[in-house]
C-alpha cells in the first residue's frame, strides 16, 4: 500500500527553535506536546529552551508598617558604642532576651536590587534581619555573601566601620585587628542532638568549617570558612530561636588559646591567599608552577630561552609573555613572537681586539693627537739660595 504525502502541519502556538530531538522519538498520547512539527518522515519533537530570568527581591515586611526607631529610653545617657541607654538602665537584661522581629528566608527573599548594578555594593543589614521593606528598590544587596565578595578590612560586609578592639561583651561590628570567623552561640535549649540542630540552622548562611558544642552549658562555637558569612550569620541569627522557643545570644568568639587552633587558622589563611592567587593567574601557568603539567615545563625550558643558548627567562618575564599571548588570543589575533637579541662583539679577522675596541682606541688617539699646547718657557732655577744666610 503506497504512502500518501501530506503537507507539513506546523502548530502556530510556539516558534520552532534550533535545538531538536531525534526524529524517531515520538511523544506519548497522554502528554501531548503543542510544539510538534508533523512531516512525511514522522512526528518531530521540538524542544523550546527558555532562559531563566532572575527574580526581583521582595519586600520582607509591609513598608507602611515598618518603623525605624531608636530603642526606648530606659536611662539618662545613650551609649553609641553599645547602642543602648546607660545610667539607671535596669531592664537591659530583659531587652536582650526579646525575640527578633523577623527572620530572613533565603529561598524566598533573595533577588536582585539596584545594588547589583553597582560594583562594590554592601549587603543589606535589614535583609539579614528579615525586616527590609524596600525589596528590589533597596540600595544594598539581597543575597548571601560569597567567597569572591571581599571588602576592606576596616569595614564589614554591611559597610559598617570596625574598631581596633572588641566590646566588653564581644558584640557589635567587631575588630579589624584580626580576622574572626567564629561565633559564640549561647542560650541554646539543651537536647541530645544539639550539634545537629545548630548545624541545620547555621548552615543556611554559608559554608561551615567546624562546630564545637558544649551540651551541658547550651553553648556552641560555629566557625565559617569566610569572614563575610560569619558577619552575615551573626546578624541573621541574633535573638532568633532554633527548634524551641529560646532566644539566642550570638556574639564574636574570643581567641582560641589552643596552639593547634592558631596553626589551623594560619594554614587556612595561607590556603585562601593561594586560592586567590590561583584565580588571578592563568590556569596553565598555575599548573606549570605546581608541577602538574610536565609538558608545559618542557615547553618553557625550550621556549623560555628566547633563541639564546643557555638563557633561562625568569618567572616574571615568562608570565608577561604568557599573559600577552592569552590576551592576544582573546582578541582574535596572534601575538608577535618576541625574541631577545644580544649582539655578540664582532671580532676582527686578523687581531685580538674587536671592532668596538679598536674604534674606542682610535677615538682616544684622535683626542690625544689634537693641537699641541703652547710651550711655556722654563723659569730659571733658584741656585745658591740659603735660608740660613743672614746677609741675604
């Protein structure tokens, strides 16, 4: 039985795209695909690729109900260092146990703001606390800090200036004298799985290096891999609760007196510095320095002489050449092959002096063979002069 040809039928709902599935793959009847092209070779499934768009940041609280007011006056003097009233303040201990007004939900609240178009923008402090009313109109970032988010050592990720020393209660912004990545978490409800509970709640704000818990005291020490994550987590978890109705006391941790901790901290800082250097240098150059690419080492030994026998280019010269070649490749043209040329002194055919030496000698001869100086007549010598003779 002969097969009858039928003109192709294209469904006009969606435009066909370049990427398509094989022709022998037919859709099922239970899930009809509207983007089908029917031809004489059989049904052809066309896959439409949709570009995922970034979503704007949403307001965490109602702007009409949001009020930014200083703490109520409970004393006679307002201490800007501790951000509280002093002098007759007797209810501060109760205020420190008051629950936070909101909590940041990273999955729902993260989005782009005006700060994404400005390089070097800081993170929103109210977003970390879960009470930012501006949403996408905010002038600060509404996302978690990452490893590449690096700021000046005298400010934190929120743009607040640090101080030379910590407060007495280890609260506040912190100190610029050392890099602190460890948080002290107190008032934790004592349970058997306290470490698991702390890890589940604090890993929302960044990658955790280690957690140390004191179950009998309800205290935990949480160390993050980056300082920005610890700064964000300190504000996000202040006065929050875990699985129970406790109100957490989150502070900066003091220096660990354990010598092994100091060595571990120094080693981590060196690893972070090495990682930053690796990110700044070309991958081929890093692999060659670390000895992971023997072919590159051999190529450098051959090409690093620049055509000169016995010459070995230093690292800065070789890196400048590799960087120029990489930039030229990105622009789409071939970099010129630069060669170092050192002219050897030309030897005369008959003689031991070079041409440059002979030319220098001729110049001295010409100088010495200039016009003769006028001879000055010699003065007569003093003969018979005696200083001991009184008659003279």
